[in-house]
């Protein structure tokens, strides 16, 4: 057997885990290393506005810029390479005489397939490969092992498995102030095209609008700031909290995009929370506490990594086979913020502009698209979120969409969010709606959630004619929500009886029994 060289030339491949703190794979890369080459590979497959929206791409590039300057401060650098990792990496490991390759474990389906290929090619080239778990609190396989060999499908089951494992591993120590250098004579390391590009360099023309900035520096500051109000942390309870809060800041931490890209370590978040709880003995508990939220992340990661076909309805053993409708006009109206329900359209506008919305706001639009009103497949909504969210994270996203559409995890399909009264409860004046839908900014509070009910004169005074300046509702919630519940019951019953309801989906036209309100409710 070939033994690893005493002073390896290490290649560290950043993918997620865009941070220097708590980075065990980076520690493995620098151990006794003579040289360290840190790279990120921009795969052109992802770099398309129809796959990744401008806000998330920009967030990623900001994170890379931040990482680059942190590495430079430690005598190293980050080289941004372009192309398919399977092609780019073998080229550089030959050029740079690499003998050790390190990266963080990624449990997403596409990443696992890619990493298996890279690992095999590296080993073939005589390169030692080391990868460590640090994107999740636990190795998802260990959770499954404590849960009878499968992913727990309830939070209780998850907690039981987790408790059997004990607390997660401690965060890795801080890295040394100086990292091993690159060999200055190495081919290509000073090339301009290894700099971090901008979104426009990558062909994006749309403006970046999200107020959130990517990077480890920003993430650490955000974590410190959010946890500095210890009373708030101790009392945190979801689903309490205001989904309409946006100015000056939302009601939850907005750590999700930083966790998605690994700008912040989940174990650092975990340890920081434990410190607060040590001080504040009276505190909320999972699943509703802030720690509970972090554990939901872990729950979905475990389910995704150990469920075949998790990201689709078909052949997914945990997903109910509900025969959703194929009504592209409904789907498009939802995606383009044109349902005529201000609460729904404002949330979708926040998604387009910020790439982030409060959890309960996500609930409302996901319920509306699927089992609540439009009866469109969760996979379609998931894809829109996947493209536009700055925290778009496949394991969490698909899991929550299955939950909200009552396809898995949650089965109370008869509990539907009202697109009229839900937002009003938190924000009777409609500040949130006015901000994200300026067409309605002068609509009196009385009509802000149901502008089609405003008399013509009121609409004129508000400079917002329904059907002209803002659409009339595409469906009548009071009617369609009842139809949807009945259809969900039918689908559940069919599944119980062993039938496959997907085989013959009942037809439902956009202009069916419920009549689109665009025609039904003429503005008076
Ligand atoms: C339909 C739908 C789709 C979603 N898609 C995503 C997604 O793509 N990426 C994503 O990170 N979250 C997703 N969520 C979960 C949740 O809405 C966000 O994680 C949360 O709103 C992010 O805001 P925050 O960081 O302020 O959360 P906080 O309440 O401050 O929670 C802290 C962290 O806990 C985790 N967390 C919180 N809620 C959940 C949850 N329900 N499931 C899993 N982890 C959770 C997140 O990592 C979050 O950053 C989705 C929810 C729904 C209903």
C-alpha cells in the first residue's frame, strides 16, 4: 500500500462550508502540509438565472470574496476555478502535484454522486482523500443507526435518536494565524480568471435587491447580534412571531442563508445557544425554541439523505400520491405575484426582491399554491423557491413543501391558511403589503387585504383600479378551499384503500366550478 507523503501538498476544495471557523476538513488539509491550495469551482451548470436567481448567486460571490480576504490575511488565497469539478480538479491536482484532497461532506444527492466520482479519480491518482462532517450537527448516518436503520419521520423520533447519540461534536479549534502557502511557481495561481467574478461577469443582468450580504464575517456578526438579546432567545417560540415584520428587521434570525452556504457553523450556533440557555435557565424547548429550529434543519437533512427519490412525488416512499392539477395559468399567477390576494402576492414579491421570507409567510404561499387554493403540485412551488431563495436548500426546501402540501410529515390537510385574515391578524394596517405591493400603497386599511371589495370611488382615490392596476383574485378562496379539502380527503381515502389516485387525476379547469374571480367580482 502506498503511504501518504510526510509533507503533503494539500488541495482544499470549498463547496459549502464557506468559512474558516469550525472547519475540521481544513484542519485535516493543513496537517503537516508543505503547501495548501484552496479552491472553489464555479460549475457553469448552476450559473443560469433559471436555476439560481441573482440574489443567491450574489450572496455566494460575496461569501467567496470574504473567504478570499480571510485566507489572504493568513498568507493563503482562494482560487476560483471555472468548469465541471470532475474535469477541473484532476487538471490542477496534476499541475500542483497534489497528494492530499480534503473537503466537507455534502449529503445532497447530486453532490454525493459527484463526490464519489472525484474521490475515485483522486485515489486512482494516488491522492489521499479526507472529508469530515461539519455542515450538520451529526452524521446523518449515525442518526439513522439509532433509529432502526432509517431516517426518523417524526420530530419525536428524531429527538430520541439524537438523545441516544448525546451532544454533537465540539467545534474545531481556531486555525493558526498562518496557513501553509502555495508554491509561487505553481501554474495558473496568479491568473486573473481565478478572482471572484461579479454577477454581471457571469452574464446576469438583473439587479441584486436582497438586503442580506453573504460571507463568514457577516454571519459571525449576525449570530452575535441575534443572540445578544438573551431574553429574546430564551423566549423564542415558533410559530409565535410576526411574519410581516420587515422594518427595521424580520422577527427571526435570518441565519438561514449563512447556514445554507456554511458561512456559519451549525455547531457554533448550537454551542452559542447552549451558552445563552446556561444563563437563562427558564427557556423555551424544542421543537418551538431557537435550538428546536436548528434541529428541524437536522431533521430534514437526515430525511433527505436517507429517503429514495425524496425530491419528487413519484417513487418517493414517504410522499402521498396526490393527483395535483396541471393549471399553468394558476401557477404562473402565483409565481408572478398576480393572484389578486395581496397577502399572497406581497410574500411572493418579497421572495423575488429579498430572496427571504418569514417561515409563516412561506407556509401561507405554499399552502395557497397546493392544498389550500390552487391545487398545484408542491414540486412546482419548490422549484420556484429553490431558484429564488437566498437560503434555497434542497433538503429543507423539499421537506417543508411536502409538509405544507400535507404530502408527508404533516397530515391535517383540513387546516388551511386564509389568504385574507391571516396577514391581517399581525398587520391590520397592511404596512407589509403596501411596502411590497406599491400599487396598493394608498388603499384604505379596510380593503388592503380584499381590495376587490373597495367601491369604485375608493379605488379611484387610491389610484388603484382592480383589474387594471392590481388584479382581481384568480379564485374565490371561500369556495376553492372547501373543494380542495374534499379532494385531499378523496386522495387520502384512495391511498388508504390501496388505490393510486395519481393514475386518473380528476379534471379541473381554471374556469371550473369555483369560477375565477377576475370575471366574478367586477369592481364596483
Ligand atoms: C415551503 C417552505 C420552504 C422552505 N424552504 C427553505 C429552504 O430552502 N431553506 C431553508 O433554510 N429553510 C427553508 N424553510 C424553512 C424556514 O422557513 C427557514 O429556515 C426560516 O424561515 C429561515 O429564517 P431564519 O434563519 O430567520 O429562521 P430561524 O427561525 O431564526 O431559525 C434558525 C435556523 O433554523 C433552521 N430552520 C428554521 N425553521 C426551519 C424549518 N422549518 N425547517 C428546517 N430548518 C429550519 C434554519 O436553518 C434557520 O436559519 C422553508 C419553509 C417552508 C414553509
